[in-house]
C-alpha cells in the first residue's frame, strides 16, 4: 500500500524546510556556519537551571513529574503578567497561556483563525517557521505593507475573491527573523489601523524582543492597542513571547497574551493537542526567570551586541560593491541582498564547496518564493574571529561568482 | 469587537471537557475522588529522575538546554526501538518519532489523515482525549465494531455518503481508558482485516500496555500486521506509546512507531507545530528508562494490581443489584454501567453533594453522546482504605437515587 494516498489534503502544504536540511551540515565541524539561528549554548544559565531543577526535584517532584493544567504553571503565568506590565501591557494571569515555545503559539493561532482559503498577511520575507505553522491550515498569503502602499479594501477584496477573508496580520516586530529589522512605531500603528479596518487579528511575534543592543524600545503593538482602547478584552492583538532566545530553547517554554476569549479557546486547543507543556520545565523557567532574568539578559545583550558589531564591521570590510545588508538594533540576524542577477542558493552551494561556509538562502522566507538574491546570516553563535574569517570567505565567494 | 466571530469553523468542534472541569474539584481535599485517570505521584521514580537530571546538567547542559531535532533524541529512539522488538515489532530508529505525550500523537494523526467530513472509526465509548484531538479536523465518527456485526462495505458506504472516506480505525487496545477492557486477539485481527478492506490506517493507542496485572499479553496490532506482511514499511498500523503511565506524565514524552513515510510526514508536522519535544526531558527519560524501566514497571504492577483487586472486591460488596462493571486485567480504570434509567452525570451531582464522592460520568466518552447510564472509576491514586470507603459511598449514592 502507499499510505500517503490517504493523507489529508493539508499535507500537500507541509514540506521539508531548507533550514532543516541545512542544519544537518552543522555536524561537519570543518564548515564555518552562519546558518542556524540558535542561541550560543555557552551563554545558557546552565548552573542556574541545574540548581533550580535540583531544588524542584528535592521538594516538588510530585508536582514537577505529574500532569498539570493546560493553561500553564500559575507562578510562571504570574511572573509573565508582571513582565508584560513593564512593557505597557498590564494583564491578568487569565490573559496568559504557556505554550511549548512560540512555534506552538503560531500553530495554535493558525488553527484558531484559518479556514482553507482564508488570507494571512505576512511580510515579504517573514519568519519561515510562521509559514510552516500556518500552511497546514491551507491559507492564502498576501504581502503585508505597513507603509501605506496598499489600502485595507484592496486586501479585503482580494481575500474575498480567493474565497475567504483576511484573518490576521502576522508581524515579527523586533529584530525579526530573518531580516533583523524592527517595525517602527508608525508601522505598528499602521498595522493596527489596517487590522481595525479589516476587522482581523494581529499576531505580534516578539520572540527577540529582549535582545536589543542599541536604539530605543518600541512599544509592543498590543501596548499601543491597549493605550487606544483601555481594555485588553477589547484588543485584537495577540502577543507571542518566548524564553527560547533568553533562557533556553531546549526546554520549550513560551507564552501568549491576549483577550480572554482567545486564551480560553487556545487552552482548549492545548488540552486537545498535548494536554500541557512539561511541568518541570515551566517550574524551572519560573525559578530562573524570577531569580535573574534581567541580569542574564543584560549579559546576552553585551555579548551578542559585540558580535553584531563585529559582523557589521566585517561586512563593510569584505563585501563587494552591489551587496546590501541590514543594520539590526538587536536579535541574531543580518539580512544580505545580493545583486539582482545572483542567487543565494547557488551561492551557498559554491560557498560550501569552495570556502566551507554556510548561511541560509533567502527564498524560503518568502511566501511567494521570491527573494532569490537574498540570504540570512546569524551572528549569535560566532566569535569575532569567526565572523571576520566568515565574512572574508563570503566576500570571496560573492566576488568569484558575480557575473 | 467579538473576536470569536472570526475564529475558524473548526473551533465549533472544540469544547471544554467534563473531565477537565471535574479535575478542578480535586483541589477540594474533602472530596474522595476516583475521577482523575492519573498515576500515583508517590510511585514516580523521583530519585532516579533527580539523579538523571543532575548528571545531565553537569555534563550535557549545552545539549539539554539547546534546540534539538524534530525526530527526537536519538538514544531514546534507539531504546524504544529495542523495546518494540521485544513485543514483536522490530524496527529502525527512523520508524520512531518522539512526541510530547501520546496526546500529541493523536493530534498529529488527526491532522495527517482527516479532511473535514472524513470518517474516523472509534469504539463506543472511547478515550475522550482522542475525540478531542480529532475534533478540530472536523471528522464524522462511526462506531467501530470488531465482532463482525458490520461489514466494511457498510462503513465505506456511509463514509462516502457523508462526503469523505474512512481514514482510520482508532483503538485503545490494552486496559482502555475508559473501560479498562482489552481488545482480544480475534478483535485485533478483525480490526486489521477491516482496515485492509477499507484501505484505511489503524491507530493503535497502547498508552497503558505496560500495566498488566494478570492474564496473558496480547500481541500489538502492529506486531500482527508485521507478522502478516513481513515488512514494517508495508504496514498501515500506527503504534502510539507513552511514558506517562509508567515514568512520568509531567515530562510529556511519548512516541509513535510506523512506516517511514508516516514518520517523515509527522516529523514535518512536529517541526511546524512545536519544533521538537523538550531536549532535557527526552534525555532524562532515556536515562531512567535505560537504568530501570522494567524494575519500576514491575513495582507499579504490584501496587496498581492490588488497588484493582481492592476495587473489584469493594464493588462486589457494595453495588446494588442491576449495576454492572468491567474486570480489567490492567490499567487504571473500571467502567460501571448503571440501570438504564439512571444518569451518571446526575449521580455525580448527588454523590458530590451528599457523599463527597467524585468519578467521571460516561457520556463524554461516546462520540454520539449516548451512554448516559455509565461512569468511569479510576483506582490508580486510591489506597485500599479509600477504595473501600469510596465504593461504599458510591453504593449508597446509587441506592438513594435509584428509581
């Protein structure tokens, strides 16, 4: 038999990602890789987690190893509510759901809003994991523009013509994966205006928010909406946060903050899909966050900020004429645009073979598979020496393949 | 705004479960509860997990706290492959996917197979978490009969008339939640025959398999199919296992064994929905399982077996004429059938108020919401004294409300 024959239609939209295939290369230690957008494990608060787990297992193992509620561990939800208040989003614990990383939040939000043929507005490029999370719900994508280039009526008209409605605008707001760019205040207000006019939700992916190296914090979209409306229950913005870029990705702990009807439905979804996020993990993240989240993040900012500086300096030094790149104020990524005639995937093949160098070609970040002449560089796991070496190799590879 | 208005249609099928609401009662220590189908935390291998985690955090924290592959932690997949071989299912690690508990496997399998209007065959009653997991994919349910009462053509005809096809038969095979009953060899072969004729998959939920207290092991359906076909890649049965009933539910570690095309698609699904199950948790489960899975399970069998015996004895002693119950050979549950005129939910209200006693009314386990005169009793967390007391209260409540 060929069991694929009876798979649901939605599986046609679920394909292997380039990043995933690329990550397999990281096992080859001879390759200098700027591909994986992962935190530097040397910066994990490992001792703090070890202590927290030892303490939890000594006094609370019956709780840590047992089933728990789908909403998440209450003390952690309380701590998160406190953090949210600091960034302009005072909320109750009932506005907070713990997820298994922010990837799960994106899956749930696709499941919550998207019927086949509905439209999701995303930037071109956008986080490819968001496209992966939404794809099983068979949406159509349209290119979100927050600079006033397109009117809400235009989006609505095309969504209707495609047989659905615009259900949400998805924005990775701070130092986005893959571009490293931040949606400025005007862009956030414009996204909100657009959502009001379309009567759709806004998904605010704030996974990198804590990792700012310079410049000024921009208020979250949810904070802006809350300032307009005065009541979180009247807000259409759904905020997704994560401990993956600050404390640990491997423990899989993230969160969603939204109006209670959204949280209630997501809780039912979580109950049906994996019951709850691992209890011990939530307890350990709570302890470490409570004890030293701010100190730890301050250290990350210093170290990653130096790497960002090193990468921007090395790009200036080594990139040939015609190559452009972003200047991120935080996060883990710089986004490179090659001359229009070049292709990032072809460059990768060449760079791997001739320079033992890896990065992520940009096309996979575009819902329409455009952007062939772009690529993503991650600086989070590279020392300054590696960055200088790597950008030198990249410059050579580009020059050698430029036509 | 009312954001529910733009939720996807599938959310209409996602409702709060009675069990969930009931579990909130467990916080009241004055209530004697047989409701929660959870392991006794006093039996958790807490010391072993504490040691495993301390060791992992000392030498492998960079791995334990970092992102890992969607397939799961390789040494754990290898250990599981070894266990599967012992029960007649020799397989490769590429046939094994780690999931966040078996609940996630059910969600993924619904997502893999079910388009709206497709048919899922389930027993009447069945695990309510399976209905919860499948519901978002908007299936139709039909009552699976493995005793030859209905022909495959009959199922196929009705599925087609409903606008879809039979995509799978779901069976909780050993000491099922909620009935405690086991599908015998003849039933398993019949399910397989039926699936062959319908050209559909079989989902074998083996969450309780390790917890047998007497009687003979029955080969898994996947082992029977493998014996027929000689090649796992030709098999349509998908086996779902869990560490939740043996080592710890709170760590959220389960697994799926199936042909590689199924596993490959599930890996893509996992990548898109939560990237991977928590790394530390998989490493810790691997260490504890490798060191003392069999010893630990032997102890569980002894303790839970005594509780099962105590409950059956107490039921014989306290139940009035007209009440029937199952005699499970393992697991955590006994299933009670009241006289036809009685209602389990009404009995619960009465028992809570007058006898401070809790259990789960049976209706939620029926896809057609029949079975009003049934209820589920869990003996896993009750001492023999509590069981004697509880069944005495239950007998009184039934007698007092019998008409």
